[in-house]
C-alpha cells in the first residue's frame, strides 16, 4: 500500500476516467441539443477504434494520418447518424428516438462484426509499451497521452462554446430551439454539428483507449454504459458534471478493483450510480430541474 | 409592407385563425388587440413561420413568404420578440444581443458594434449588466433585453408580442415609450397587446381579433372613441364589474 502504487492507480484512473468523460460529454451535448439520450454513444467510440485498427493494420497508414482520417470519418459519421436515427423522428417524443438510437447501435455492433470479424483486434500503440518511471511511479505512457489529449480537447471545447459565435448558436439552439429559429439560427444545421462533434469526441475516446484494450464490437457497450453512469453521477445535462463524473468513476473503479475485488471491476460504476441515485439523485452538479415549460 | 390575407391556422383539429386579414404599412405602429385566446399570438407565430397557415397568404415587401421556414423569414427582415421574452437563460446579456444579429450575415463588425451601441443607448441598463446570464435578470430587464435583441437584427419590421405583460405599471409606461422611440428611428412595428388603451395611444391603427377573426379595424383614434371598444376592451370599469359578476355567478354555481 505504498504511495507509488496509489499514484500509479491515480494515473490509470484518470486515464480511464478521461475516456468515460469524453463519451459522457457526447451524451450530454446531444441530450442538451435535442433532449434525447443517444444510446448508440458507446458505439461512437467502437466504430472509430475499428476504423483506426483497419487503417493501421491493413493499409499501414501512419498513426498521425490515421487519427486525422478517423476524426474526419467520425465527423461525417455523426451527421449521417443524425440524419438516419434522429432527423426523421425529430417531431416525435423522446421514446421513438431513443429506440431508434438503440436500433442503430445494434446495427453498428453487428455491422462491425460482419466487416471486421468476431476476433478481438489489437491496435498498434503510438507510445512505448514500457512504463515511464516518473520519480519512482511507473506509469504507462499511453495513460499520459490519454490525459493530455483529453485536456486539449476540453480546452478546445471551452474556447469553442465561450468564444465563438457558432458555439453560442449551438448553445442557443440547445436552450430554446423555437427562439433560435426566430433569430434566424439554422437549427437543423446546429443539431447536425452537435452530432458530428459528439461523434468526434467518440473518435478521440476510441483511438485513445484502443491501444490499452482489445478492439471488439462490445467495447462500446461497456464504455457507453459507464459514460452514461458518469453523466448521471455528475448531474445529467451538466457539462462539468459529465467531465468530473467520468473522472470520478474512472478513479474509483481502479481503486476499488485493487483494494476490493478485481473480478467486480465493472460493477463499481453501477454501485456508485445506485448510491448517487439514492442519496443525491440530481448528481453532483445537477439542479433539481422541473419539466421545461 | 406586410400584408396578411385570410390566413387560417390550425393546432391539430382546432382552428385558431379563421381567416385573419391585416396589413402594416412602412413606418407605422399597428396594434393587434383582443382577449386571451383570440388568436393574437397565433397570428404572430404564423407570420414568423413557426406555424404554417393552411389557407391564406402572407406577403412581405412584395415577396410571398407563405409557408417559408422561420429561419429564412428572420433572415429577410422580420424580427419577433415573442411572448414570454424567451431570453436564452444560460447565455449572457451580450451573447443574447449578439445572437440577435444572426440575420445580418453581410454586416461588418463595425456596423454590428454601432447597433449594439444604439441598443445600449436606448437601454442604458443593459450595458451595465452585459456580462450577466439570462436567468439572473428581472422581468423588466428581460423585456428590455428581448426588445434589444429584436433590434439587433436590423430588421425593417419588429413584431412585439405582449411586451407589457407581467411588468409593473412604471415599467409598462417605459416599454411603451421605448416602442414609440424605436418607431421614430424607422422601425415599423406590429404590436400585440391586451392592454388596448396603452397600445392605441401609441399606435397609428389597430385590428381587434375575436375568436380567430378580425372584428374591427380602424385608426387608433377612432378605435379609442368606438363605443363597442370602450365597452369591451378599454373600460377598465366595466371589466371590474364583469369580473365581480362572474365571481358571483361562480359562487352561486358552486
């Protein structure tokens, strides 16, 4: 129980938490924009992982180029997804759209199996497999890459929503679609961009986590579920809540699997979820929201 | 400038507008009056394109805009300050104002800055709390911001839906004074109001809606003098009497 082991676990937890946070952000941005939970959000991380593995293993594409292609691909993927899973149902209630996202999620999972096979694939590591020794703490360099990339993305996102007029238009669309239309803001475009951006966040998560785990058709389901827990733990609809909820779950998960039980690693996120729902149902950052008038 | 002819708008199976015809000439203030549920807001929402009329036509500056999307109607120069102000709660006062300038794609930064200064000149308060978030404002501040945001579009016509609703009497007077001032600087105004007397005092002409139809239309001065108007919309006295009678009836019924 020395401090270096604990610090090692903090690093691992922050890295996993960053992945959850990225996918959780995708959930929240889409929810805020269209009031619908996109249950295919986990698949937004699975698809780019497969695309990246295929590019690197089959076409020998260099890592940097793979990232660029995957991100562009996922941006387009998000717009197409929106067009198929959301747009035709945009005037319907919550439930038909949720079912439609679940349906597209199942399609994507099985599509991935059909194209890439059922065998787990391994993604080439962009970083060295030997752990870095930082003042006696051994850290997988991939963890550091994950944490840094997440920080950069969050910084970009902060700048985008705080400082750009496009970001403001997206926020306005999320807050009051009808008023946004009255001001001449092209609401359908803003929603498409939101899906594209959420999908790009998924691309980041998929490429970053790929080298740590095997790439399988089921990787999205577990990441997606835990990211969803993160949004609820953080306070549903809250952007800082999604980020901190994801990081919190990531860290707890690593510590709990070390100190309590490795076998139940995947259960801890859900235990936390249940505890939060019992003790603070609005989450860390959530307000007790009344139904929108 | 704006010509609405025989529009019929439905909410599902319920017909809200049964052929509304009205027109607004350049430079005018036109009041659209009527009781709750008469179809005033529905008329506004149909003009802005949020609702689509089943019949009738809407022309703006000799362009047929019937059935056009709200986003496009905003772009060609019809600005709307809807009922309830609809300020974006999570955005700052400044952001709300800047988003108002969305239709002005070709405007330079300087032009938009000028317009912002003009809005701040009309509503000096807004400049003082330009960094505050929408949900932190009071009712009067929200209304000022809503009108200011409408002005930022640089539109030729401004549709104002119940700008005096829920405001203290002093603020109501202030809002009407500002509307008059905005009109003087060249913006045409279609004003929806329940406060018929106040509206007619600043308007050139008025239309009175009743259950989805225009029942009366005349110059503001004639409407103010009209006996029927006095009885139904202008006489606060009769209103109180009616309300008392209604309460008595209700009590008797219960």
